[in-house]
């Protein structure tokens, strides 16, 4: 079997060292977007232009970055992974992260 | 008679999970205490896992944490040999970590420690540290 080159070994070693060994997962449905900020430079407005296959103009639509395109884009299901070293530290970190997000209650369909 | 417990989604708030890729943990659903204990005992003997912790997560559902640290390769081997936890194992493998819930789900069913057997100085120690810290959750 071929040996691994040195640079791969170094990279793996570095990854092992930097990766935290203990982790906690926080999951649920949370609302995203409350801490995103859109900056609109100048007075120009964003516009989306629709064109056909040949590149001819069909229509133009105004798009505002301040409002979400769909409501679904503002809910997040991905778990939050929190690295920690001690139990007390984990508790503090989890409390901090949980407070940061808005958690949504809903009724499950199935 | 209700044979199978239905899966309950997280519909209220959030849930905290203990993640590991260093040792074997199992989620045993729809199982009586005696069978869960038998399974934990057998695995502990078969793979020399040093000790185990049996936790009741809800009615007829149990969690098992084994003490010994193992490589990811060995962990996958052990977990996929267990028919009882196969579905759970497939989902866990996708993320590359094994996770067990340590907090309440939808405001109820806080996992309770039922049985502690053998050594508890490695993975069980890690689990208990977090479990104690999150007693209120």
C-alpha cells in the first residue's frame, strides 16, 4: 500500500490538534435572519431582469434585500454544535447560544 | 395494546445532545428494561467495553453509554451489528458523530440514570459531567 505523503500527515495532525474533542449539540427549530444586516449602498435599487433564451428583455422586477423572498428561508433546522472543555463551560456556552436565537414552536403534522 | 411508541418531534423549544465519536453509545427504542440490560451486558462482555451506563429516556426507551474509548472504525463495526439500533445508527453515521439527548424533550422526559456497571473513568465520566451540569434542562 502506498504511504501517505508528509504534507497530508502534517495536515491530519494539525486537524486533530485543532479539533475540539468534546462537543454538544443543540437542536430545534429556530428563526434566522434577526442578526443579518443588509447594506444598500447609495440610492440605487436592486432589480431582477428576466430574459428569454436569445437574451431579449422580457420584464423587470424590483427586489428589496430588506425583506425575505420566502418565509421558509427564515427558519433553520440545522443543529448548533458547541465545543467545550468542562461541564461548567458547556453550561455557560449553551445558555449564551440559546439566548441568541429565537426558538419556534409548531405542531408536527406526522 | 400499543406495540410501538411513535416518534416524537421536537415541537417546543430546543433539545441538548451529548456528541461523541470516541466511544460506543446506543439508543434502544421500544424495548423493555430486561432486554436493554441484557444487550448492554452482552456487548460489554463481547467487546470488553469495561463498563456501561443504562439511562431511561422515556417509557420503553433506553440509552446505553459504554466506558471504553474506541476508534471510529470499531465503533461503526459494533453499532451496525446491532439490529435493535440500526435505524438510529444510519442517521448518526451521516453526521459522523453519535448523539444522545441529555435534556428534556418538549418539556418532559428528562433522561434518568437507571444502572451503572463496571468502570466509569472514560466516556461515562464525560457523559456524567455534562449530565450533572445540565440537570435543570
